[in-house]
């Protein structure tokens, strides 16, 4: 009897900062892809605060970045000593909990200390994690995760970064997030371009805001 080969599985790694609404949109698409394609997804942090260090930015955006150290620090601290499979699950749970509050509940980045406290309590994590946001204890590990994204994708990009079978791109940036087979077809396109030697980018001007529906 001839055995049928098991379907091959694609690999994705999504690098996110919880405060970025465009990364949130991409993550919701990635979750839809998991439903309709054979794919293993790793969820990893990068940091807009690290990315923009030393840049001359508008005062309001700089203040947002100063606040935004907190969530990524807490995620790194909560997961740094776990086996990678457990860490990956917890990173995703924490990302979902942060994103619900920051994006879907419309609270933004103004109240991140309270949001951090709520996420730690909701997930039953060690209460001491609430104090990590204002310290640099885990910044070496945070910077290493961020740098890994940069090493994969190159310079002059932001969040999100998605690695498609080990070839990384900025994006896809999409609103609203495709669902069902439409999500799978977008993933198929990403796999196609990732497998094309010499392919670097497609881009057009965004004329819509994130649609969280």
C-alpha cells in the first residue's frame, strides 16, 4: 500500500509590539490563517521603543514610546524562564489580553500601568511582574528579541514583522483582517513571494485606519 505523505507545514513567526494597532490587525489575520492552513506560528516581541531610540520625533509620539516599554518588558519577564513551547503560548495569551484593552476597548497607551496590572491578574501571573514595566531588568532579552527581528528583515521597517518560512517582511499591513479562506489566500501569496529569490517589497500608500471589526 502506498502511503500518502503528510501535508507539509509552513512556519511563521510574528514579531509584535502590543501598542501597535497595525501589528494587532496582522495578528488577527495570522490567527485566521491558523484555521485554514497547515502552519506553525511563533509569537515574539519587538519594540517600537527600541526601534525609535535616538530619533527626533514629535513630543506626543515620544511620550507614547516612553510608556510603551511596559507591556513588552512584562511579556519578556513572564516568559523568559519557560520552555519555548510554554513561553510561546503565554506570549500569545498576554498579547491577546493587552490588545483587547489597548485596541478593542479603545484605551490606547494612556493607562498602561493599569492595563498591565489587569493583564497580570487576569492570567494569574506573579504579581511582582507589575513592577517590571518601569525597570530595565529584562531589557537585554527584549533587545535581543527585537534585534532578531531586525536581523531577519533588515532596516527601515517597523511593526509588524512576519517571518514566512524563514524569510521575513514588514507586514502584511491590512485592514480589516481577512477571514476564512481569504486569510489563507493572502498567506499563500506571502509564501509565494517569500519563495521568490530576489523579491523584496510591494507597497502602496495607506488611506484607511485600522478596522478592528
